[in-house]
C-alpha cells in the first residue's frame, strides 16, 4: 500500500529539471499577445477593418457624392485609385510591416478589393442613371472650354451651352466607360465678359447636360472674363542733379501699363507724379496692343502681344502694372519730348475675343523745361 502512495506523491512533485523560463515560454506560446483566444490575430483584424472602412469611404466619395472640381482640375473621382491603393496597403499592413511577403495573398487581396470596387462602381453608376458634369476648365492655348462628365457606360447625353439663358451651342455624345469629355471653342458662344470689375454679373454662362436619368447644370462665369475694356499708363519721372546739385536735368520716364476690366468705375487720374486713379481689374486673356506717346517732337511706340495676360519680354499683365521697358530702363527724353505740355499715351488693344479698345485716357502734363530753368520741382500731373 505504501508503495502505491509513494508513486502517487512522486507524480505530483514539481519537475526540478524545468526552469521558470521554460514555464513562461509555454504560457506565452499558449496565449500569444497579438491574438484572441480563438487564435485570430487582433492587430491584423484591426488593419483589415480599417482597410474596409477606407474602401467604403472612397466608394461613397467617388460614386455617390456630387463629383465637382475641388481644386483646379482635381475632382473627387481622382480619389479612386489612391483610395483603393490605401485600402490594399492597410489590408496587408502587418505583413508589409514585418516584411513577410506572401505573393499569393497579396495578389488575392488586390483582386478582391478591385472586384468589390468594380461591383460598387457599377451599381452606383447604373443606379444613378444620369450623366453629371464633373469639371469645366478654360484652355487658353486653344481658346476653348474643356468639359468632363461621368455617368453609366453607354448612356447618351446632350450638352447645351446657355448664354444669358438662351441656347448658344448644342452637342450630343455617349459616355465611354464611366467618363466623357468634350471641348467647345469660345467662338461658338462668346458674348462678352461675364462680370464687371466689381464681380457683378453681366452675362450668365452655363452648361446643361441632359440624359435619360435627368439634368445637371453648372455655371462657369468665373472663367468667362476675356475682354480688356480699360488700359491706363503710369509714369515716374527720372532726373539727376549736376553742378553740385544746383541744376536739375530730366532724363526720361519709367513707363508702366495696366489692363483689365474697368466697367463701371475705373478712372484715370495723375497727381504729384504718381497714378491716383482707380485701377481696372486685371484678367488673363489674349490680346495685342500698340502704345504711342503723342505730343512731342517724335512719337515713341510699343508693340505688345499677350497670351493669357503674359507678354514675352514684358511680364504678366494679368496681375498688376507692368513696365513697358523690357530692360527695366526708361523712355529717354529725346525719344518723345518736345516741350512742356500735355502728352497723350494712346493705347490700342485688339482683343482675341471682344471689341478693339482705343484709349486716350492717359494724358499727363510735364514741366521739365520750366523746372530746369528755374530750379523748380513741379511734378507731372493729369492734363
């Protein structure tokens, strides 16, 4: 009997050969820190749920929300590829982080995400049943507006350009895959600037697209200010002193020009040697100009060609005043001056779209002879 008791006692005695470290390892193997009790990896599950959330948000933004331009030519549907790629990265984040690449698993997850995206896109597009305007931009190089649309593949639609509420242009097309595009030359519908210098609407420009599922429209007044109707000249007199500062000598003038929309309240004024009038609103447009300085012994001339407001050799007229001396110098006194009096800066601007402007508003009186003779300092002023 005692023998049996001894054997029983030995069976419950601790094994002296097993260290505490071995026991700890056994516990860790049984209950891994990154797994649930069922053996599922909790961290991986979190990444996969995040991936699903990103995919759903991307699909909703791209195919459900109104897909307008949000920055320049960037629209919400441009988030499709980045969103799908981010979803795939999140789904495989743990493997990518630990650099344990299973190419079959990576490929399978990519295929699954693309399949779900395609199904969602198809359902969203066909359930919408309409063609929608995505973006409208002006192409200054070709003088046309570029239009982008999205909708169900194969759906027919009609584009109308409305000017002041009346149809000025019509075009019929069909959606290819899930997007469509079309360009309309400005000559097809141009009818003057959309706004005045204060942003008040003059003419409304609108795109209307009609399809089986309904109608969508978008105004584009902000890009339809194309006609220069005002141009002013400003000058700065250049002189030096000789004979130890006793005598003043005039050398010429620095000449600048500003062009833009002046309707209804811009005006020219010049006092104490500087421009004091109300400037027009500069715009980006295509035009050519000839500037002549009249009133002296000779006529100085400038010829300028601007593409979207930028004239090579001069600068960007779509922003502010621009010097008419390409080298930063001056219009020499001997090239235009005759005697004291009023000088007219005649500006002729031929608009690519719109009327030809002839402006003689910039009239400035100089007192150089009198100032040099009497050591005077009367600055130039408006005539």
